[in-house]
C-alpha cells in the first residue's frame, strides 16, 4: 500500500513538473550580459531574439517593462513583490527595492525592437514575417546571421526570402572570405535601397595615395561585381522615381480635373467666367468636415466610412449654393461677361467671409480613414500614398458619371444642345433657362466633390479654393471650352508636365514654365486642344 502511494505521489509530481511553464530554459551565459555595460546588454538582447524561446520572449518583455536588474551579482527579474533569477526563474531571497534595474534608453529600445522582430520571423502571417524581415534588414548585424540562415531554410514566402537573402548578403559583405563577399555583392544587385548602393560604393574607394594606395576591397572580382550591382540599383531607382513622378503627376492631374470639370460644364453651357468656382470647392470640403464631425459624435464605429457618406452631402451642398448663385445673381447677367465675372468675384468674397464667420479663420485638418492611410512602397523613398490612389480612382468615377449624364440622359442631351446652339435649342422646345440652372447646379456639385477630394490631402480653410481657381481655368482654356475630353487631357498633361518640371527646375519655375507654355499654345491654337463647337465657335 505504501509503495502504491509512493508511486502515485511520484506520478503526480511528474505531471506537475510537466505542467510548469518552460521558464528555466535559458542559458545563464545568455543573460549574464545584462550585468555588463550597454554593449553587452544590447548583445544579450540580440542573443535572446535569436534564441526565440518562450522564456526569451518573457525576459525581453521584462526588460522592456524595466523589471530586469542586478542584485547580489545575479541578473534578476522583479515579478510583483518577488525577485527571481533571470536564467532559472527560481525565486530568490532578495527584496525588490534591493534590485538595481537596467536603464531602458533609446539604444536598448532599438535593440528590443530588433529582438522582437527576430521573434516575429516565426509568425504565422506572411505579412508579419515580411515586416519583421524589413525591420531586421535595417538593423542587421553578424549576431543575427544564424537566425537568418535558420529562417531561410524553412521560409516559403518569396518576398520574405528575398529580404532575408539581402540581409544575409549585407552581413557577408564584411566577411573575410572573398567568395562570400563576391556572392553578397552579386546578391545585393537585386536591391533598390540607396543605402545598399552606398555600401557597395564603399568597396570601390581607394585608400592612401600614390604607391601606397589600395582598394577598400582587395579582390578585383568582388569590385567588378559591386560595380555591376551599383549600376543595376541605379537603373531600378531611376525607374521607380520615374514611376513615382508620373504617379504624382496623375494625382495632381486628377485633382485639377475635379476642380475643372464643373467649370468646364458651366463655362461651356452658360459662358460665365465663374470666379467663385474655387469657393464651391471650399463648400464641398467644409461639408465633408461636418460629416466627419457627425460620424465622430454619433457613429464612431463607422468613422472610417465618413468619406463615402460625405460624397452626396458635398455634391448637394455645393449644388444648392450654385443654384442660389444662379437664381439670385447670375441669371440677371447673361450676355454680359464682364459684369458676371465681377459678380462671381464678389460672390467668392462673400463665401470666403461666410466660411470665416461660421468655421473660423483657421485651417481645419480632416483625418484620412484607415483604408486611405499608408502607401505602397515601390522602392526606398518612392511610396504611392493610398489617399492619392483613391483620389485618382474617384476622379475617374466622377468623370464616368459626368460622361454618362451628358451622353445617356435627356438632361445631358439638352445641355449639349444648348452648348452648341442656344437659340435653336430654345426654338425646338428645350427649356434653356431650366437647363442653365441644372447645368450650374451640376457643375457646382462636381466642384463640391473636388473639395471632398482635396480635404483628404490638404487642410480645409476659407482660402483653399483660391489656390485652384487659376489652375482650373488653365485646364479649361487649354483643353477647349466646354470639352470634357479636352479637360481630361489638359488636366493630366499639365499635372505630369508640372511634376517633371518641378524635379528639374523647382516648383516656382515649373509653374512659370507651364504658364508660358499655355500662353504660347493658346496663341497658336485659341480653341484649345479640342476645337470649339456651338455658339462660342459661331461667335
């Protein structure tokens, strides 16, 4: 009986031991570095990241929380009121206030970030592993080489493998083995990081002068490989920068298009130079701001979708202001372009002052929704922001809607008829006065949509429309008055040309050159890119 009880006791003791967390698995030599200077502590943190066990993770968390220190020549962890040995996890007879905790400065934090990234290399999500690999590449060191090689042996994701392979190559570039350096120099040619290019360029430098001069990299074959890799990196960076510039031009062109589409409609149909068009952009932007405020107050769970809800609000808010302008002022000035220009300029001042009174003179900042934040990285330093990608898509969406309205609806047919020959359209029963009002409302509403798009990339303020009115007129004049296709080509062309000129001559000179180009172009072709049709051409 006693023997049976003894066996049962041993069995329960064994099960109890199996149930204990694997806390005592750390090598004492691994944690001994925490008792040294900052260099040894950083080395200990990196070693724990490479080790990767649950005990290592727990100790790293304790370091980050400031609960690791030294006492009685031991590295210890403060766990509540208890003090435990950092390696074995055994409780010690030491009071917590006797422990001299390790200072967590910026250097320790960077080392902890690297260690956590090393631990994340074993994450299930490929995106998490890729992010961890990118973090480690920025802070790579020879101590991480075993971890990289161990991860590469089992990694299936090609993107993660590529990043880790380049990280290994960066470490091996300093190896004493020429074969490893050669392989590393060749592998780094697949990178597009300027920092990698600088590393390779350092191999091609000469040290000393005259007969004592020597190459930083003694092996000629490695130097040739480094030179070839530098050229490959330069080509890749140049391509990425060109793509980034074209994207920036398309982004600017889409904003100009949204600003000019409504103007093209109102100018084409009614012949009114609407100087208040920029303020209609402002109305759309403020409407978006109000919708964001409503979502924050009443629907915080759906705040990311306030932009979608703001689309009809911005359109109708600007359209209502446009209808009020047309009904109260502009319809009394048809046929008098100079008076209508002055009247719309006065209306723009009224709208600006009204915005100052209601919202204040300061600029307001709208938050991008989560799905519009961040960007797509093409290469180091070349990122395509999601908010600008969405704006390009939004401009295409608005353009398609306007085209469908103009080509497939009865209203669009009336608008085209009035644009081409107003007296004849009136003679066959087209209600020209109603068409004028609806066309001005639609043009104003489209300007409101432009303001919504602008609110996602710029501050909202009373004077925000002033910066776009000149550009919008340039697009309309260059593309051809009343021509949607001309507005599209002019907006995208001006956007792309302006961005390439900015990279070459700066923003101010680029603006001047674009203006000179438009003046010369209009002198040669007054009707714009597309020939004028309708009553303007007849006159």
